[in-house]
C-alpha cells in the first residue's frame, strides 16, 4: 500500500510535455519517448512535492486527489 494516500492523474490531451513534473518530482514522474509523463512511483517524493509538481504544470494537466 502506498504511504502517500493520494491519486495522481495526468490528462495527456492537455499535456505539452514541458517536463516540469519530472523536474520537480523526480522518481514520481517519467516521460516516455513521446514526451508524455507517467506516474512511476507515487512514494518517491512527499505529497507536498507532488502537489508542487502538479502546480508547476503550465497547462494544469496534473490532478492530485487526496483519498
């Protein structure tokens, strides 16, 4: 079970592949060959860091929901 009791979703239709999420929450997000981010390990950073990474998205493509 995840220590971070959150759900992170990424709207790939909105995403422009800026990489801010990967930069700000390394280990949580990873970009694929097309530049689209994916969540790889929700526990790699704190909830606060993940929320900051979501806020850093220039097109608001990342949603963090608390469970």
